[in-house]
């Protein structure tokens, strides 16, 4: 009698999936190591930058007083009234003052001239930190006599030594020390604006204080103890601010400096996050191919009674475990990067930064690595639950395709949310986080779409006339297990980042260099006093130099806008006039015609005073700051004389031109009798003539300053080179991750490539032909990835040029060629190196192994 037999499903312990995950990983650990590497580099970049940012902000907090050098400082374009100064002094124990301004100096021995920032100092400033010099005692001794401290880099540039002489205006000073560090100054700022310190008591004798000279007056104060800034001192500070002075405390300096460098750190973190996202693509690609190779194993486990969810859990445990290992390695590597990063960015730091581990960044790095592994692993592993037990005995199970299902929707949503939260955690700004996340996701989607489109088009458009080996390499772009989408995305994103940097750096330099090309002016003389005017014009002609522009300049302040004084505008909520519009000093000119950098966009230019009415022209970009329209009344204080004017027109100004442009332009007949100085613009083609011309100008007219555009260009190139080095250092992680993604894609598709080569070898293909096919495939992949990235870089550079730097991006064929060759060559090289074993294996070895 037959008995009904009930087969009980196999029961698995809770620990069995963990054991199975470990056992199954033994043969796959080499492949999973690439998965670990993809995560490690991105996590390393994030942990390193986050640690650097937090360490920097902590040090700024500790060394804040050293950045200011005092408890607070008061700065303005005119000196503090004696009454207000005495009030500040009564609330403090120490006071120092400093006047600084731009001026030419001459090294007596070498006759070299340079535009510098002259600082005339009186008192014991700095009270915190120090003016670091070589020798160190010079920082105090220079105050005792006619001594000067000179920027160390400038001394090296002009081959000057301690003990040499320096002409500052009408006086000669002995160089007593070389400046190595000033409170709050960075190496980059010292390159752009080198400093010369002189004692305050000799300032008048230099003869550099003239009418129209642009001088900054600074007073430094030290408290005896903590002061209540809301009390008496707070009222004095508010009064000074109302009078147009900047009152800067340690807390304000700390906050502003922290914000500046936090922005730098945020930018670097976004670069690091881009590398991490590339790593995520590598994870998704690696797990996709890895999961496809496990179809038969899952089917067998299903035959043994394992549920679909348990099968997914086995491989999810593997992915999570290796993700944890990768994120730990990446976090530790990030700490090592943090120890080195201050050396990379030291030129941009105003403080000495001693790196210290920031442990929260390490723990967050590990957590992010695990989340990445789960989210991007699930994209591929979720399909394993669709595997039927019958797949264990079906032929062609390796070709099974995973279909999209509803479970992918929350996973994709989780990935998008992860990207946004990661960006927001770094920059703490909602709008910027949404914008960056959107741009990044959009760029990846665009590159992925290009990859998909290329794969589809190659199937349709492979030319039959193409040589066989090249046609075969071209066809590999759409073969099963092709790498087209992932490699074009990875290569394209890395290429876009580096190419944008390359294009922008070159454009910023060209923007200045083009100004000096095609016979355009390259030398500007300013602060020329009226009594010197004709003599300097005569000297310029003696050197056979053209006088491109000769412009009078008058300084004034704004008293009223549409009848509103500063206080009235501040108290009236119906007007929106910027406070600084009243506080700033205006430098204006007068003439009866426009120049070629100006164009009237609204109203009419009236070049002469009409019926005692003065109609002025305002820069279009300045219109909103004054909240004005045509016909509105503006009243100026022209060095004591009150002048009423009316807005006659608005101008569009090309500020990129090397010539004098002004926010406010007066007509002829309004300012001729006002105290004024002149600006002269010329062009010097010969370097030796330029040196001699500048030397003679400085010798005869020491108060006149000279802007040498060639020197500015050289300085700009130096600064941009330093910026580029920092960004390229971080870009290494993006490129490195992209290379790992490429290597992992090649290795994980090795089985498919071996099968193809067996068939080709069996059909009579030689090793040379197989190598040619490989070169062709990776040439096409590299070329398409490079072109996609260059396309994105062109778009990014165009947008940055249009909306940030206000210039038009014109593609440079040589730059595009360099980027294209480098990326394509790298792709071919990596493809060949990783395909060696595939090409070398004989058909019999493969068939025996498969059998």
C-alpha cells in the first residue's frame, strides 16, 4: 500500500547564511578585493577632507587672536576722529596704529622696482602672535630707527640681502629683516601683495601721503580683561560703524576666516564625494557581474529548500562584510591623507596647522561605506530572488537577465536620498546641496544615456567595410556583458572634472594675457599729482611710449540719494539703498565722450554741464545698490564742496579692458577745479625698456605707483598653479577610482572574454589579431568616454564663464586634443594590461577547464 510521503523543507539555522557567505566568498575574494578598492579610495578622500576641515576650524578657534593680532581693530579710509579714538583708548590698555597703502619701492643695489603694500606701524602690535622675521629680533628692532622689514620672497626675487637699502618714497631705509609670516597672511596673499614694514614716525617724510592717495587707517586695541561687547564698548563700536569704519573683533575674524576656509574645505569635500560616487558606480558594476555569476549557485540552494530571501541574504552579507572592510581601510587611509593635506594647502592657510585625528569622521566614513555597499549592492542582488530552482538544470543559465521590478524603486529612492544627505552633511546648505546633487545625478544620467545610446548605435551603424579586427572591437561595445555604459560614465565623469579645471585655469590666465596682446596697454601709472602730470607725460614720450589714456580722478563721498541721507535711508523701510554706498569713497572722472569699453543702455549721455545741471552716468551694475532710476538726484561731498547731480544715463562697462573704468562718470565742466590726481595708461613692449622706465619714474616721482600687467600675469599663473595643484591632488582620487572601476569591469567580464577568444582562436584568429581587437575595443571606449567628458566640461566651463567670470568660453583644439589623447591612451593601456591572460590562454586549456 502506497504511503503518502511528505518532504519537509530544509531548515537552516540563523547562523547558516553567515557561514555560507564566508564559504562562498573563498573563490571570489579576488574579485571582491576590487569592490573593496572602489569603496576605499572614495571613503579615504571624504574622511581625509572632513578631518582636515574640522582640524582647521578648531585651530582657527584656538589661534583666532593671532589672526587679528589684537582684541579688535578699527579700519577705515580716513583716520579715526580724535574724540572717538580717545573713547576707545579709555576702554583698553594698549593701542597701536598702522597706515597701509600701495606704493612703489626700489632696491638700491639691484635697482629693481616693485609695487608693494607699505605698512607704517606704531606701537607694540601684534599683541598676540608675531611678525615672524629672519632674524627674529628684527620684528622689534625695525621700530627703533630708519629700518624696514621686507617680504622674504620678494627679497629672493630681487637678490636683496639683510643690510641692503630700500627706497620708499623720498627716504632710504636699511633692510633689517626678511618677513616670513604676518598675522592673518597666507603665502598666496604675500605673492600677490608683498609687504614692506616701516616705522610710523617716518611716514610723512617719505612724501607718499598726497591728495587722492588711497590710504587705509587701522587702529589696534587690547583689552585688559573680557569686555561686555553689549555695554559701553559695544556702543562705541556701533558709533564707529555708523561713521563708516569697520570694527573687527576676534570673534568676527574667527567666524569670517572659518567661513572662508570652510568653503574651501566644502569644495574639496565635494571633489572627494565625486570620487566616492565613482566608487559607487564601481560597486554597482562589480556586484552586477558578480551576482550574474552566482545564478547557478542560487538555483542549487533553492533546490535544497532555501527561500529566495535567504539566498539574497547570503550575498548581501558578503557585500556588507567586504564593504565594511573597504570602508575601514578607506577611513584609515583618510586619516593618513589628513596628516599630509596641510602640506598640500599650506600656501593658502594663515595659521600653522598641526594635523590631529578627527575620530567622528572615521566612524562616519565606515558607516557611509556600509550604506553604499547595501544600497548599490541591492540594485543587483535584488534580482537573485527571481531565480527559479529549475535554473540549476537549464542550459544557458549564465545568460539569465534580471528584470526591473517594483523593489528597485525604493532602492533607487534610497540612493538619491543618500547622495543628497551626504552632500548636505558636508556643505550644510540646503539650496547648494540640492543643486550639486541634481547636477551630479544629471551628469551621471547623461553619461549613462550616452553609453546606452552608443551601445545601441554601434549595433545599427557598424560599417561593413571596416577591417574585420576593428569591426570586431567595435562590436564588443554591444556584446553580452559589455562595459560600455559603466566605462563611459566613469571615464566621462573623471574627464569632465579634470578638463573643466584645465579649461578654467587656462582661460583665467588668458583673460589677463589677452589684455596685454595686440598692442593693448600693459602698464598703468596712478596717483600722479597735478604738478607732476606734465613731467610724467614728457618722460613717457622720451621713452617713445604711447599715452593710451590720460585720465583725471577726483575722490568724493555720497551724501544723499533721492534726498535720503544714510541714517534716513536706514530708518525708512520703503527704500533699499545699500549702507556701503554711503560709506565708500568714490573715485570718479569727467569727460565729454564715452570710451570704447562703455555703452549707454538706458537714458542719454550728456557730455557737458547744462544750465548749471550736472547729469551723470552710473554703471548699470551699480544701479540696484543705489535703488535709483533716470532723473533721480544724488548729492556728493567733493572734499568739502557739496555738489548736486542727476542721473542722466546708465552704462554697460567692460571691466576686463586694461584701462580706466568708473562706476560714476561726470560731464565736462563739473569737476575741473576740484582737487585731483591723474592716471596714465601706456604700453611697453621691451622688458629692458620697461625696467628702465619704471626705475626712472620711481626715482623722480616716488609717490607714483605702477601696475605692470606682465608681473600680474606671472603672479596670477603662480597662484593658479598652486590652486590647480590642490585640486589635482584631490582629482587623483576621482581618476584612481575610475581606473579601479575600469579594471574591475575588465576582470569581472573575463569569463565572457575568454569564451569569445576561444571561439576566435578556434576559427583561426592569431594572437596579433586578438590584441588588435582588444586595442580597438578600448580605443573606442576610451575615445567615447573622453569625448563625453570633454562635452560635459565644455558645458560646465561655458556656464561658469557666463554666470561667474563673465566671459565666453571658446574651445581650444590643442587642450581638447591633450585631454583626449591622455584619457584614450590610459584606457588602451589598462585594457591591454588586464587582458594579457585572456589573450595568452590556448583554446584547449579553456575547454579542459570548462569541461
